[in-house]
C-alpha cells in the first residue's frame, strides 16, 4: 500500500510532549528566574519523584506552537509499556511493549517500528529514570518555590530541548514542554489522570499482521 511516509521526528516530538506533561501552564516559562543553580541533590530528588510514578492512564490534549490540536488517551506502565490512542480525525496509534516502538497509521494500514531505546519513550518507561546518561541536564533554575530543569539528549544536544517545571515544596511536576530542532513547541495536558494502578499487559499488544510496513521512510 502506498501513502505518506511516517516522520519519526514527529513521533519523538509527540512522545516527549505527551509523556512529560502533567499540567499545562506555560506561564512558568515566561517568569523571570534567579541565577542558574546546579545542585546534584535537586537532581536526585527529582529523579526519586519521577520514579515514584509507575503507571499513568489519562486523556490528553496536545497543542503545538503552530496551532495544531489533537486529543486522545494515554496509557503508560513501567517498564517498557506504552499506548497512545489519538481520537479522529487523527489516524494514529503508538504502542510499545518491550523492545520496539510501533507507529501505526490506521487509515493507510501501515506500521513503522524503531527500537524503543532510541526514542524518548525508551527513557521515560524504563524501570528506573535517571537524568543522566542518555539525557543531560544543561541547566537548573530556581525562582521562589519553583524549579525548572532543562534537558537535551546527550548524543544529539542540538536536536531539541525539554524543560520541566516543578513546584518545590512539595515537589510536583507542573509543566513539560518540548522544543524540537525546528523550534516547534509541543505542550500536552493530561486530563483526569490516574496514577500507579496496574494496567493489563494485553492492553499494550497489537495485531502486527493487520498492517503493512512502508517500503521506505
């Protein structure tokens, strides 16, 4: 079957936006910040918080800086399990259940796959999240009771950036916005999120035989 070619750059942008944002509040990014701080203890505290989230089930609303809007349902369970169902008119589903991340176009009946470890999802659905190794913390900012952490992929520092905004005490993620290499921002808000309840593994499985693999990407 012929049709449009899947852009894996777009997949990565979607994943960073969807998996990170717990609450959309871009006003924090515009706030004046105090001088940059670099405290390993702050990174360790944030890692512990992120690792306390073992599963998420939520609706999501995704808005890009170009004005595109999409919505759907997100399911995530550590380790290595993910499902994103976009609502019509979008025709996209994204699955991960182990080694591969699958990007499915239900309209074209095509599936494209990449190793999960090569995607942002690979980092965020690990058994343990570390803000080191595959990602690099380039800056930590603190203003009043808010902390902002700037991240890039270690091997591709020019490929985009991720900014997480937290309330300080208690520590809570307030915002997660990704800017890709072309300067496009993706912000996603989760709706009616449920945390840390077990999701059946079968929910992350799909029938690969139903879909064709594009001849080229």
